[in-house]
């Protein structure tokens, strides 16, 4: 799905699996210069009760993982760039969460 406004292009890709819905969103104007919009992710989780959603973006340690998942009400969070920076993040999450 692609939506264009006068100043913002939002590209979203939705994947539906048997267990969850992954919705990847990044605004072209924001790119990676700003934090991910976890407020929007939270609103999506509220709008889809009973459907386990997976959040995405700006999780760099186990504290952020726990806070993002807990505050947004998602099933889990994807970790991408932070795993390149800190490959042991998965062990931290497993041990601490």
C-alpha cells in the first residue's frame, strides 16, 4: 500500500501469518533520522484487539524492548539494525525479560 500526501510518503507492507500481523511503516521524510512512532504502533494494537501485532523500530537494549512491548501492547518487537550494532541483544532480552 502506498499513500501520498503533499509532504509525506508512507510506505507500508503488511504480512499476515497464522499468528500475527507485521506492519512495516517508515515515512520517507523521516527515514532513520527520528525515532519510530510507537504511539502509532500502540494505536494499531488498540484497533486490532485479539490480533498479536509485532512492533518495529528503535529497540537497542532489553529495557527498550520491555518498555516498547509493554507500553504499545504488542506481542513482540522486531529487532534489526540494533542486532548489527549489538548482536548479544537477543540474549539480553531472553535473560532479562
